[in-house]
C-alpha cells in the first residue's frame, strides 16, 4: 500500500411527423443558397439512393449536373490547371457560388481564351438535384459506405491492405443558435488511412434527434450486410470491409444501442453495477462488478440495461459491448478533466483550491501555452475561461501543462491523485508505452477511481467510473488517440461551417460535399521535389506525425532515451538529417506513481558542447518542452 501525506491510502498499483420513408428530390435551379424557393417533388421510388458499390454510380452522383463541365480526372495544361486551382480555392475558402460566378465573369473578360465557365456551379460540378428521404422524423440523404470508401481509396493510393477496418461515428450537431435544427450525420473513417479523414455515410436533418434509431440506421445496416458478404472491388483489388468500432459520445451510444440513458440505474455499458443514488447524483463506487459481454447484451440478461426492442446493429453482428469504445475525448477530456477543474474551483469547500491558487495556475497555463509546439492549435487560457475551453485544451492540460501548473498550487495528495490520471492516460495514449504498460495503467485508473470519493466525496459518476473500463479498449484497438472522436469532431465543425442559412440545410451540405469530392479527385498531392544540390538547408521538416523546426517549442526530439535540441535541418538526396546537441542531464519530474523517466518525461539541463548528426529514422518522437523553475520539462508528444 502507498500512503500519501494527508493519510489518504492508495491501493498499490500492481506492476505497473411523419410519413413512411420516402424519397424527395430537391431540384436546385437557384444561383446560390441565399436564394429561396426551391421546388420539391416526389420521386417514384424509394431506392434511388440505395448504396451501391460501383465507382460509376458515385461519379454519376457527384457529376450529374452542369452541361458544359468536363470530368477532369487527368489535369493537363494551363487551362485545366487554372480551373483546378480555382475549384480548390473556392472549396477550401467556402466561397459562395455567387461570388465565384462574379470572379469567373472578371476572369473571362480579361482572359477570353481561358474557357472558364460562366457559372460557379459548373466549375464546381455542383449537383442540380439532391435526393432526400423522409426518415425518423426528419430528412435524410444517404451517401453510402462504399462511396465513401472508394473516395478515400482514390485519394490515398497507399491503401492496398486486403481488409479495411471502419470506425463509425454518429452524433448530434446543432446548426444555429436561434433554431433547434440539427444534423445527425453517420460518419466513417478507415483505420488504415493514415490521413484519418472521415467521410459522410448518411446525413440526417431535423429539429430533434432521429425519432427511431433503427429507421435512422436502416440503409447503413443494409449496405454493411451487403459489403460483408460481397466485399468492395476497386482497381482489380477486392477489399474486405469490416466495422472496427463505433466511436461516439455516451448519449449517441445509448441511442444506437437502444439502452437506458447513461446516467440512469444500470447505465454502465461495460459492467452490471446498478449504481447508488448519493447526494442527488448516481454514483458507481464499485470497481469489481461483473462485466457485460456481447453475448449477455444480445440475450438481454440484464433487462434493466435495455429499452424495449433490439438495435438493428445486431443484424450485422456488431459486438454491442466490445465494439462501442469509450471515447477518450468525451469521457476523459470533456468529462473527467473538466469535472476535476470544476471541483477545484466550485466544488465542496474541502476540495476548492482558493482564488490565489486559481490565479497562479492560470498564469502558468498562459505562460506555458506560448511555447507549445505547432501541433497545438490552441494555446494556454486561464481557468477563469474554462467554460469556453475546447476538448483539445483539456487534453493539453491533462497530458502536458497540468502537471507543471498544478505542482505548487494543489495540496500534495490532490496533486498526486491527478498524477495517477496523467500517468495512466499518457501510457494509454503512447504509441510505444501502451503495448507494455496497459495493465499497469489499468491498475492506476482503478486506484484513481477508488480514491476519487475519498478526496472529492460522492462524485464517482458515470464518467469517473468508466475510467476503470478504458484500458480494455486500448488492449483491443490500440492507443487512445487512434480511437477518439477528435477527427470526427473536427470534420463536424467543418460541416457546420458550410451551412450559411437555415433554409434547406441538408441540401446545402450535400452540394458542398459533392463539390469537395470533385476537387479531391482532380487535385492530387504531389511529393515535394528532391533537392537539386547534394545538401539543402531546411527551415523545417514535416512527417505524418509532427513538424520540426529551429524555433522554440518545435526543436526538441527524443532518440534512444536521450533528448536533443535541433540546431540545423539538412535535406540530401538520401533523406533528412539533423544537427543536434544532447541534453546531458535528465532528472525525473515526478516519482509518484512512477519515475517520470520511465514515461520519457524529464527535467533536462546541460547542453553538450559537441554537435552530432542524426537522421529522421533515428527520431523516436518529438518532445514538448516547457519552462519549470528556470529549467526545461520535456514530454513525448503522445496525443497525435
Ligand atoms: Zn462499469
């Protein structure tokens, strides 16, 4: 047993309205979304948009529009290049069609031989009609799993593995502050796709969430069943398409699984703990209740966990327990970390840290934020603004800045309790450490949860409790960043930004997505040219995980358990090399619950006089560095 200074005992962490479904076609003849009065008419059949696995069908969908548009799959010559560049510019800047048409008019006047179309819709291959089904109390457009996968295959020529594993996300997306209108997209992401780019499988639009989950899922379930038996053919390859997991927040999971709400009795998706009502909230104090299984879910052995009926996902043999991951973003970042900060600021008097401590922590966070690497899009903000923090800010706080900012501000027992969470989640996020220390992290999380009520009282609610089930997802699927909702949330943000008016939001979104699809096909990314001279001095180096440069915050790497500062980046015909100096002293930043050096976290000092050269293959990871008592604390960049 390990004892903390205030007598709190820690368990020893071992080892380590609506009509039946029908289809509408919106005939869009207006010049832009700003124009109202689009005509609607009923289509004759409800299966026009049933999913297909053929590339031709997909092309028909996105190009069934303008008469004078050519399908530029192979861009050649300056005219095509100009058109492609204009397409890419208009799509990436989300330029309204009317503005694009005005620009085309100017260009045609000054470049009469450019063959540019008059209409922006022609340039972007904007569909002239959008097929919409009335489903589950709203409108729905089904793009299809196969169409999305084929699009990703066209954009990523390296995807040649025989099996493609899909992560599926469904979530509500409010569109306007002044309206209840919301999207409920079904998104997909191919795990083998290194770009981690989601695609839209279906888009639902209504004034509330879909009224019936099985109706909402019907096209998806039907198509996945077909793909499971037939596979998907592309360029002579037959791909096996499998669902890896569903990555959703708790309310969406309960909706898709047709189970009781997550904050009700028997609401835990992983164990049969019923929960206890304490101090006006449902607590789950037990950490050893019997676990649910896919079989027990299918057999409904715990009827208190289920709503009436069965989820349609059972028809395609989805593991309703094992294939629904506990999303790191919602559970840990927006759940546990936000709750901890709330307890420090506004919780019971025994856990509040006081105004001075909050001011000290905030000042440190703002200071540390200035030196965060390029991979952090949001810098440090005061705890006073915590109500406006984004999930990425809670993640940064937990994994990097929190241990530094809290060190002198929290009582020791509360700081060490926070470190239990920091260390365990750092391990579960690490591409390297999670393989060997997953059980250790699992034990640390159980200790964290068991001591949560000792320190903070009856606040072991759903999110806190579910930490004890988190490591099992990492064992099955890999590190937390690989199974988090962050890529989906980023995609949803962009989807929302495309909607300019409440009028026909679904149709607007379908058109924008079709325009993007056209651009991705004609604008292939080319590799950077090789240097013409033997050695070229570079200002930065970028790989798929991170960017290195000579600027503070972006110039530290780890190689073979040593930490280096980059002083020059050279590109040669053989690859990229780095001139570096080594930090000679590495001290642990903390020793509880484990020596931080075991995690690669250190206080570094003393630079070597000699430089040495390392290559990109020598680099284990980029290091995040921040000032602490006039020295540097370095962490491995783990969350990417
Ligand atoms: Zn549980």
